[in-house]
C-alpha cells in the first residue's frame, strides 16, 4: 500500500472526527459536545456549546477585540488607527510600517540586513513546523484512542452495520514517523537561527569597533 501523505487537510479531517482513510460513504454518528466546547464547522462558522444548545460565535466582535490589542512592538502605536501599510506590516512583523522601515534602515547601515532577511525566512519556516507539530500531536492522540469502528446506517432498511478500520495502526505509525521528522526539522531550524544570531552579534561588534576608531 502506498504511504499516505499527511497534510493539513488530512489532519483537519481527523480532528473533526472524520475518517480520511475510508473512501466508502457512511453516515456519522452525532458528535456530542461538552459544555464550553468551541469548534468550527465545515463552513468556517464558529460555535460554542452551552447547556442544551449551541451558540454562534460572532467573529466580527472577536475581530474587533483582537484589533484593540494590536499595537506596534516598537512604538506601541495602535494599528487600528494606521493605514493599509501599517496593518499589512503588522501581520507579518508585529511592527507598524514606519518602525519597520527604521529597523531595516538600521540593519543596512550596520551590515546585518542579509542576516535579518535570512532570520525572517527561518522564523517563518519554524512557525510552520511548530504548527504542523501541534496538528500531528492532536492527530496522534486521536488515533491512539480511536477503536477503528465505523458504523454504517442504512436509512432504507433501518439496519446498522459496524465495520473495523484495520489501517488505524498503520496510520498511527506513519503519524509518529512524521512527528519525528518534524521535531528534527524544528531542531535544525532552531540551531540555524542561533547561528544567525551569533553572526549578527559578531558583525554588530565589528561595526561598533569601526565606528569608534
């Protein structure tokens, strides 16, 4: 059997209590939600489970609350009062546009701009790797507690069949292997970032020495 490629779509299916490894259609049993549980449905709508009912979470209100917390990490300016450049740069760097330009100008002046660019790429890759690790961790936990049973309900006859997915153990081994690969990648990226930091410190010391002479 060809090895299944784990991706965000496959793992999201697992986390949504779906079985991505079975191609035949079947009706899922209703998912029982706990009080206080928050989840997003297949249409991207967010819900909150309360006593005996579910409540739609207003994403617009949440978005406004998040915007109130958005401040430049350098000058503490509130991004909501900025322009499109401020908002775009903040999502990528945590800084307003002006502070980002000042920082990059400083990096070019002291000769560390190339390292700064390199570190940005490494940090982005590290962020993606860590996010994927979290997804894998949840998927592994799910597979470890999944009994592999699939219930198929036939509406025409009212009969119900129970099948066992024999590939669960195989998928669990694959997920754990991918976890090992992911952890190794995270370690490699972390070491690479430390090396860039070391080079940056050396260049800054050289720049400070040349400025004093």
